[in-house]
C-alpha cells in the first residue's frame, strides 16, 4: 500500500476537519465494501495453498502419518488434521 499526501487529494476544508481528529499521524481509510477484493486475489497464495493442501491429502492417503506430514510441510498436526478434513469434505461433495 502506498501513501498519498492528504493535501494533494483532499479539499482544504476537509483536510482541516480531519486534522482536528488526527494531526500529523497516519490513518487507514477502508475501502468501500463493493470495492473490496477477496483474500489472496492479488497474489497466487490462494492457488498455492490449494495445491499444497491437495498434496498433503494425497500424501496422507498414500500412508504418511500426521507427524510425518507435520514435519514435511512445517505445520502443526492440528493444521494437518484440519486440511485433511477439508479435503475429505471436498471429495465427498
């Protein structure tokens, strides 16, 4: 996220009003809800995690233990269990 100078984009009277509440500090102005993007929409992270989760499930089905998967993928056994459960649910639906 890049910063923009408020003095360059806000009308002077609005800037003065904002300065009454926040003087010289950085603030975050949230997006309008219609303009929000889903998590991972701007990167390949969501796709990468889907691929990883499918591979974890394949490895599980091939006989690898939860502890082995935990060490291979650097995740807790609880996370491995959650991923396996989600993958099983996807296969059933």
